[in-house]
C-alpha cells in the first residue's frame, strides 16, 4: 500500500522546490535500505526498480516483469513499465519522453533519511541519463524527503502518541521498582524486560536503550546503563524509547531517591528540575510553523542559562517518527557541530514531530527531561503529558 497523503506532500514539495522529477531507485531494499521508500509505502524493492514522481502530477514505476503486477495493484502509478532486458534503456526511454530539466535523487551530506541512493545505483542511473541524452540538472532530494518524512499524517501522529503512552506506563511502573542499592543495570534490565513482555520494539538499538544514569559521578551519554550503584540523594535519569506499530517515542523521565529523613527533594534539585521543565514549556510555545530550529533552541537555551545553569553540549531536539532520530532539520544552536543552514535555519512545517530535551548538571546528577511534541499553529502540542514534578522514590 502507498500512503496517498504522503504522495500529495511529495508533489507539493516538488513544485515548491522547482524540481520536475524525483526518482527513488534501488534493489533488494530489505538488505540495502532506502529510507524514503518506507515512508511512502509498506513495500520494498526486490529487483531493480525506479519509482518516479513528477511535478506535473504524473508518476511511473519501472521494474522487472516479476514485480510489475505488484506495482499495478498499488493503483497509484500512471504507468507501470516492466523492462524486458535493460533497466537503463527502459528508464532512459521514459526520461527522454518526459524531458525533465531538474531531477532529484536521494543523496545528502547532512540528512541520513535522504541518503538512500547507493553508489552502485547512482552509477546505473548515470548510465540511463546518458542514454536519454537529456539536459537535466541532478540535485539532492533532501528538501523533498524532509517534508515527506517530516510532515506527519494524523495516523502517524496517533501512532507516535500511542508509543508515548505505552512508554509512560513502563516509566510509572518503575516508580515501585527502583530502590537504593540497585545498580543502573538492574533498572536497564527492568525496562527491557517490560518492553519485551508487552511485545514492543525499540526506538534505537537495545544495547543502549534505555539509558540509565544515577548520581553526579555516573558516566552518561549514549551508552545504555553503566555499572554504577543507585544511592540515597541521587537523581536517576532514564532515557527510553519504544516502537509500537512501526512508530517510535523518545522520552526522558527523572526520579529522585529520597534520603530516610526526607519527604521531598532538596530545594536546589527541585529548582534545577523546574528550570529544565519551564525551558521546555517556553520552547514548545515558540515551536510554530515557519520558525527555525535555531530560534526555538535559542528560546530554551537563553532561559536556562539566564537562571545560572551552563549551556548543554547538544541540540535542544531532533525529529521523531519511524525511529527516534528521524532525520531532517534539528532544533539546534549555532555551534560548529550544528551550524549548517539545512539543519538549523530551515523554516519548520506544521505536523513535524520533535523532541525537546535540555539538561543541566546538579550535585545529585544530571537533570534531563525529554518530551515529544508536534508543531501546530499555536505552538507545539505535547504528545503525552509532560513530567511536571520529580518522581520521588522512597526506599
């Protein structure tokens, strides 16, 4: 099945970018993936295939004779052409007839979700272009893919929200599991056991999902769970994402391990939590169609640093969807790692989904929250209720 809402987004993007033809080409995509394909349909390439979408509203599939009936049955292509002998000859014949002036292909230096064209396939396409003898400019399809993948349909938004809700259930169950004396690895094992017991997948590789970090001296980053004990007075940060029905979430929640004499977390820890929480709320309010990722990042970063906390060494957020890191523009700062126009200065679109994930250090460990939001006209909407207070653990 091809998702017709996505095909409309693609055609609108082609017109906006002044691109005549978008070609998605490959073979055996189950072993050599093409990220754009999975966003457009639930199928895969088997033999040599080119899916062609034109700004004039027409489309074509060029494939092997064994694959032709499948593409006919999809019912979305104006032409389905089986190549009897030569893929390049058949593609060249089609292109000569259409005579596009600008052709977009799936390659990109910055966006992995738009970089599905293999070198071998590119050489094959070049041969077809030469045979077609057309004067066409070849450009990256990254701006088209950014919109097709990034602008979520109502069905996609519902699925991401369901993944968030299911992850929240496990976060809540962890409140009665986490105890002083446990190791971060124990909590890591609990989350994985619950994920698999409930039949969910992982938003990123199991080896580092979830990330579990407890206390000021605990190693952090993309590493799963270190061999580190959970102690009284620690904040425990859990970075966790599951995949449900093909769509992912990516959330961070914060727990505080009460000392025996405490009934609440210390004021400085609560203050740090509230600053991160409120920075997220301000960023969400600013995240509207037409703003850039740099602008949204600046709102949260300026607020948090104005409260006396250091700037964190990461972007404020990334796109979310099929996987946790879904490609495309970021909500990021103008630092060397992110300072590229296509990453942080692209106007964002309604119904794109982002994480918001600032963090600050404290004497009890890093406080980092992560919320999943969708861009709307009045500011971003949370796909699951945000964490408003530290989860208190009494051992």
